[in-house]
C-alpha cells in the first residue's frame, strides 16, 4: 500500500512538472507535430487492420449465435455497430494502443534516461518532463479520437464485407441494421472514453519510462510495466466511465 | 568560481560522499580524479544539481545553488555546458539540430544567426560536413566533439566533463583533452573534468582533487601530485606500469612533454 501511494505521489509530481509553463511555445509546437505523426499517424495502419477483422468476426459471431427465425437478420448489423462503437473502437483499440504506443513511449524515455539524454536536457535548464511528455499527451489527445472514428468506420465496413460475402446477411439488411435505433450519443460516449484512455496510456507510460534507473534490462521492464499498468487502468476506467456516462 | 562546502550525499542510507569541501577556480581546468566507484560522478552530478545533496553547500559565485528551486536554477543552468560520459546527444536529432537545440530553447536569434553559431561551434571542435548526420552515424570521438560543440553553443561560464576520454583511443583522447583545455582558456570558463586517466591529469590538469571512497583525500597541482606523500593517491597515480617503473627508478615523467 505504501509503495502504491509513493508511486501515485510521484506520478502526480511528474504531471505537475509536465503541465508547467513551456519554455518556448514554437519548440513545443514542432515537437507536438512530430509526435502526431510518430504516435498518431503511425498507428492508423494497425488500428485499421485490427478493426476490419474484428468487425468481420463480430458480424459472423452475431450471425451464428442469433440463427433463429424469430430474430430479424438486420439485428446482426445493429449488433456489429453497437459492439464496435460502444466497446471495440474505444476500449479494445485503447488496449491495442497501450501495447503499441505505451511500450514505444516507455522505451523511448527509458533509453533517454539511461543514456543521460534527459540529464543533458536538465543541465541546459530545460524542463525535461514538460518538453518530452507534454507534446505526447497533446498529440494523443488530438489524434486518438480520429483513430476511434477510423476504427468505427473500418470495423463496420469489415462487418458488412464479412456478412455479405459469407451470405449470412444481405447488404440491405446490414445497412438497415446499422441505421436502426441509432443513438448518436454513443459516438460521444466512445470519444470521451478515448480521451481518458489516451491520457492514461501517455502519462502512465511516460511515468514508467521517465523514471527508469539502471540499464537496458530496466528499460525493457519499464516498457512491460507501462503496458500492464495502462491496460489495467483502461479496464478500470472503462467500468467507471460506462457507469457515469451511460447510467 | 564554484565552491563546494561540507557536501554529503548518500543513496539508500549508504554514504557515497562524505564532507567534501573544494573550490574550483575560474579559467582553469579543474580535475576530479579517483578510482571507479570512488564518488567522482556523484560529486559532479551533485555540483550540477542532477543529484540532490543530503547536506552541505554548493556556491556558484555568490549564489547558493543547492537551495534554489527548479526555476531559479534554470538561470544558472543556462550558464552550464556538460559533456557526458556517453555524449548524451539526442538520438532523434541531427548533429546540426543537436548543437542548435540550446539556441532554439533559450535565444530569440534568427535561423540564419543560429546556423552561423552552430557552424562556428562545429568548426571549433573540428567537425566538418557532418551537419546532417545522426549521432548513430558518428564515431565515439566525433560524438564527444559534437557534445562539446553543443555544450559551448550558449557561451557557458561553466563546463563539466564526465569521463571525456572513456572509450576513446589514446590519440583521440589527447585531441579531446586539448580541446577542453583550449576552450577553457578561450572562454575563461570554470571547467571541471572527471577522469581516472593519468594522461589527462598530466596533460590538462591545473587543479586536481583526488576522491577516494567518498572522501576528498588530496588537492593540489599536477606537479605536486608526483611528490605527494598520500599513500592512496600514490597507489592510484603509479598504478600505470610505466609510471610505476619511473617511480622505482626514482625518475619523474618528463615535465616538458606533459605541460601544455
């Protein structure tokens, strides 16, 4: 318990350093653009591929589990849409990003720490936490909602392709299903969750990477910890946010 | 001038530096020497504020550095340049961007002025046509020289070098030593160099502080070091086979060849 509180305290102290006034706004702006490409744009590929196949699998699973004449087939499209919007594109995609982006951030900062690059920034009088972490937070908060939207679109497209190509549902029924009883707030709910998850992934991973002590072994351990802690926190906040936003 | 007074530093209750007091003079190459694990790097990192000390005082001119908060320290840190053991160049930036970095952060110069300064600093350390290279494309000696160029880009008053010769061949090590010495004189900086290389000691050392097991055991000049009656220091100085033989034959290294 004491260790947990110490870690929580150190995390809060790090965040305080991160959100202090930047030295030079234009340097941070350039760094944020770099992170947008590095952490955001470079994640489009994996999110697209996984969303497409998950959409396909959700459609096929729904179809095989609702094989009953009582249920109208358009419910397959509806199930696919709601599963993707409510859970997959925000929560599951966040878990995937925790693996990709989280380990990336932790290993980058950890390597900078053990090779004294962070010390070099401090010696120059640069607030290293703010310079290195703040652009990552801004970049993920800006770009992850787009990733979620891309995931929703591609996931539903994957479901439509799998459903129509396998013959479990007609194109008309699927399209009717994804339009049926649509609640636009679900998109808002999904995007709000995405923002929270983006903040968790970036800050928790940065915390573990920034505070590495030792060598390459510890960098690897920090990377693993970043993914594990981010994932657990995402799952925990998923429950809390769902209760708060949908109840 | 940098003055360290009764400095104590421990890690997890284990003392690493005990009651270290020393004054580092401006315009001179001050050396901290000692065996590996003696506390040299901890002393250097404590002086620059990378380690918080347990007790004692660190003065930069008339400012008590260790009592300043982060923002107040920033002003003094802009006067510092540091050469790290592993160079600590930013991997994601090119040579030019690395040297330009302090200028981007702390000056309002135009890009043209900044590039002029970058090229001046790189020429000063004898690096040519490498502006667009990344640190991973440089040799160990080149990395050190680029790190020196970055350290002097803001015309600092204080230069700190942590094991500047580690991992370098003897000839490159001499080049780096010469460069540190020349730059110190040229900019009248207070330079502190951490080393366990006796060649560096005899080549560039003007004021030498010997640290052993966290204590300051000896302080003096490179001429005095050969006549010291400090047994631990003599063990360290004459550990080198050639120096040991010279001592046995009651000779001393040729002063003319070691003086700069």
